[in-house]
């Protein structure tokens, strides 16, 4: 996935490799499957309409994540957010028929995932978002600063505070073993 594009790169060549990352981030922002899908669809629609304004020498991932974030923020203006979770939107954590870890290992792994997700959800949105962009999406600090519209020093500070807060929350859940 090129971060610096050539003038001949098409929208599809740049956007398709990012669909999973866009959806995952949208899911964290929106809180459920259907809203995340709608958010990604709206983001892609806006991005393809504005693709002529994309500068090929810049980072496409940062550009489209900025559109995703702005789309999320503007979609929430004056709208009550429903947090209903439908069972059909949930995916199983592991495939029972697949060879691999024992049931005990699966439960421990599942518990760790639940603890991590719960800790992430307890972080303030500004810290959670910067942590996900940095550590999950592996976006560079300067690009995160562009996406969020804040100075790079603020990004660095938020990442530090987010990691510390996440570590403290996980330490509480795991009984101080971190």
C-alpha cells in the first residue's frame, strides 16, 4: 500500500487496501456494525467526489481517514446515538471446529480481548482515537496531527497519556500484574 502516490494511481488502487482499516476505525467511532458500514460508505462517496483535489505527493491514508473522522463528527450533530447491539452483528470470537488452542486458552484469550476492549471503551474519546490511529492503524504522528487537526505535540502527549491510562485500566482488571 503506497503512502506516496503516483499521478496514475486510481482511487480504487488507493482505497481498496484501506477498506478493512476504515471499517475498523469507523466501528470504534460509531459503536456498531451498521453505523460503521454507513460511515465507510459515506466516506468513500465523499472521497471519490473529492479525489480530484487529492495531492498525489501526500499520504492518501491520512487524507481518507481525515474524511472518515469529519464525516463521523458531522453525522452526529444534533442526532441521538443509538447503542443497540444486535446479535446478528456479532461475530464468533473463534471457530470451534478449527484446530488450534485448547478451550482453556480460548477463554483466556477471549478474556484478554474483553478486558482490552473494555479498557479502550473507558478511555476518553480523544485518547482512544489517537491511540487507535497510532497503534492499530500505524499512522505516523504528523499524519495523525493532520487527521485530528491538532499540533504534533498534542498528538504525542495524547498518545503518552492514552497508553498510560490504558495500562492502568488493564492493571486494575488483571489485578496489578502488568
